[in-house]
C-alpha cells in the first residue's frame, strides 16, 4: 500500500485523537528514519524524547531478541530477572530506595499521586500551569491546561490546583493544611521548554519540607540523560521524595517507573496499586540495555557537548533572524521560541528531510537521540537557516 492508502485507513478506522504528520515511517538506523516511500529524515524529535539511543540500536535490538526467545510476559505475580536486575542498577545510581514499574508516563504519575495521598492522608495536589502530566483523568487534572479539562468537567477529580510555573509565591498561596503533594516538571516540555529560575525548585523543596508535603518531580520527558544528567532535577540541586519516568527509559518500548524514598514507599501495601504489564521481562531487558549504553558510551558527556554546541549555533542563528524570539533548554532538550506560530516550519523542515515538532504554538522543540553528533547538528542548522 502507498502512503495515501495507508493514511486512509486511519481516517476511516481510528478514533480521532491525533493530528499526525502525513508520512508513514517504516525503518530507522541511528539518528535517521525512513518512510515507506524511501525518503530519509534526520530525526530531531526521537519519538517525543523517547528514542534515547536512536533507531534500531544494536544493544536494544539484541536485548529484546534474546529476551523474546526466553520469556516475554509472566504477570506481576512472579519474579523475573530483568526487572530485579534493573531495579538495583537504577536505584544504585540515585538517592531513591524503591521502584514501582508502570507502562507510561501518565501511569507513573497516577501511581505517584496515589502514593503521596496515601502517605500523607491528605487530598490536595498542586501542579503548574502549562505543565503536562498525562491524559488519564487524574493526570489530566494535574496537567495545567484548563482547555483540556473543559470537556471532561463532570468527572474531573477534585483537589487539583494549577498555579503559575516558576512563581514561588503562587505555590505559597496555594498550600493549605490539606496539601498532599506538589508535582512539577524540572523543565516543562510540552509547555514550551520552560526552564525555571535557578532557585525555584530549591525553594519548592524547602516549602515541601517545612509543610510535610511530598515533592514529586515528573522526569518523564527530562529523564535518562536528556538534559545532560541522568535526571534533570540533579541540575537544580534538589532531592525530591518521588520521581516519575517513562519515555527514554526503554529506548522505545512502552515502560514507565516511579522511584520513591523508603518512608513514603512504605505507605503502599499489597492491593493499593498494581499493573498487569509493568516490569515485564521484555521491557526491562531493553531498559537495562539503555542504561548500560548511556554509561558505557559516555552519552551524558555527548549530550552536554553536542547540546551546548547546538544551543550556541541556534543563538548565532538568532542574531540574523527576527523570527526567533528566544533559545532555551538544557542538554538535548532545546526550544526555539518564534514570534509567530511554528507549524509551517515543521512542515517545511519535514519536506526538507528533518523531523521536529512545535509545542505551545510558537516553540520549535528539538529532542534528538542522545547519540547525535555535531555533524548532524550542522546539517540541521543549515536547513533551519534556509527555512527560517
Ligand atoms: C512531563 C510529562 N509527563 C507525563 C507525560 C505523559 O506520558 P505518557 O504519554 O507516556 O503517558 C508526558 C508526555 O509527553 C510528559 O512530557
């Protein structure tokens, strides 16, 4: 079937939830991905910050192949080796004590909020305007976009308060004796790559400590090296009570996780939370390959080096382009805010062989695989320069 025939199937059979780009992707290799017509693209989007190691990385492919030949699924009722090995590996790299495996970012956040509510016995959650925490009803309530809540108001959960991001006074005003948790992204992704002031998260951490509030940091988009450290909260010198993750964790397989401190974790007892697929052997085998490769191949160094080169090149471009309002971000999570809507540039770049997206209407978002090289950035900057 050709591209048109394939896309026609979606139009006739899918529930209408996504506005997709008009290409059908077929195979990939490293930072490149190709469509069914054989056109090749430089992937500056990495499946929305998921394909940390790019496409078809041999370590992930091998790990999945080996595991699939042994065991794909067994349920959470039994132990499996990859889940146990991965938990120890990841926790040994962090300040956390315990893990819960989920299947997506929304599910990880849902579980983290449940855990904070059970631990504190309180019922209010503070989150930020322009945040994104997921599409389940509860994570949607935490997501600070009133327009997303509107159609579902009859069943929206109570107790969620969305306050301005990067404004410590707004958080202070929202805290009550009933506040269970504050959930924040360390850098807002969907909201437009919004980097908070250096001290904001430190001040939030202090407010949480002083008021017995659980601090949940949503690392779904920022985690696994994306911002130049394993998790982005490290850049701000804070130690949250809970972090949530997904996207990059499995390099493309659907997986999420919660990491929490011992005392808070202990609030859950069997039956409080669960999942059929979470922590399955197949995804955990892939996650081991991702984590090992991040360290064996010094990818954090690569993110910092190529990320700052990329940002520097974008800042140079800004000098000659009035349409660029701001360049911001950390590591390989970079936003280019324009003075106008960015949709047309996404289309033009795709036609020229580059995949990106536009978020918050005016922000071109670049979240390429962590393996990207300076030569790829040069290729992209040249195209961006021409197109802008
Ligand atoms: C910060 C953040 N949290 C949560 C989510 C939801 O993750 P998922 O789509 O895997 O449910 C996203 C997705 O974009 C995200 O960026």
